């Protein structure tokens, strides 16, 4: 099940990952840091594209998540020349001006202090270094993750943090604010683009299992509901998903903001 879901996410994320990697144009011999790596997919895709001459530091703040990334790399035969490291993006244990590239897919917006994380990213990049990252865009264009919030909210769920507040999924969805925050970290934004993604679900039950009944506060809330309330949640989800019905189930839209930024060559 874990492997199947990992492949599912890789397929959904492929337009975002491809954009980031194309923008970075990583070359053999360069050092790459992946922040908030999760399963490590973006960093591993760089290794697949640029070859084993790239040195990759795959990092996440969670030791358990780093173990997942390590297993993923081993299973895909891509674990050579990769260092797996527990790192807090807001306080990076990496020497200044020591890496060529930083990549972060869907991580910065979940950090309590993304401005600090951008400053740390700028600090560790060499002159001429590149950063490519993705955050979730306009909330209204990400129905894949607002439907579940509506369903649970209708039943009384109060999320631990506001989606547009610090650390929330949409905390960096404003392009102007995002550009300003990156600029203030010492980086220069070269490109910022919206990239659409589509999330496929085989059925309403599949959506419930993936987006609601999952590890975490929302899943705990859902599993604690009486059967009758769970059934009501399923009916409401079906109503909200209906506009996105496809031949194979449901195809629900999402949209990210992808950014390429660089360190000025003459910053020193």
C-alpha cells in the first residue's frame, strides 16, 4: 500500500517536479540539497536526470521521514552518493556557501518561519547558486484539499492551524508576498509560474481514505465519529466531488506556484 501511494503521488506531482528540475538544470559534480524531502522523490528525480555524478543531501526535519526517503532510494537503486540527513530548514546545519542547488517541493509553506528558511537557503548557496521550489497556490484552485476541509468542518472539526496562517498549506499562496519574502532573503527571483496538477480518485471512498481517513488530526477526528456521521461525511464528499467526475472516478484540480531564484554572482 505504501509503495502504491508513493507511485500515485509521484505521478500526480510529475508536472511540478519536471518544472523544478528543468529550471535548475543540475550538472554532474554539483551538490544538491533537498529540503523537506518527504519520500525524497524530487531529489531522486534529479539523480535520474543528471546522473550519479551529482552529490545529493536528502533532508527532512523528521527522522522517520528520512528513513522513508532512504528506503525509497534503495528500492529504486539510487542510493549511491546520497547523504540522508535530519535538518531543520530554518536552522540548517550546513556550511555557508557550500552547495550549488536547493530544491524543495511543497515544504516552505508548512514551516513556521519560512522567511528564516529562505534566509538559511540563501546562506548555504554559493554565489550563482540556484533554488527551485513549489508551494500551493490559490486556495480556490485546489479543490483536492479544500473538499476534505469542508466535509470535516461541516461535522465540527477545527484544524490545529488555519490553512492561510503560518505553517498552513496556503500560507505562501500570494505571489507578491512570496516574491518579496524570497527577495528579502538575498535571492533574486528569475521565474514564478502557476503549474496545474490533477489528483485522481477511483471513488468517493478512495478520496475519503486518502484525504480524510489518514494519519493526523483530521483522520483521528474522522475515525472518532459515529458510523452515522461518517456516512454523512461520505455523502457530503460525494456531492462536492460530483463536478469532477471522470471516466475512471474523479479528477480533482490543484495548482502550485513554482519559483526559480538565484544568488547573485557578485553578492560577496
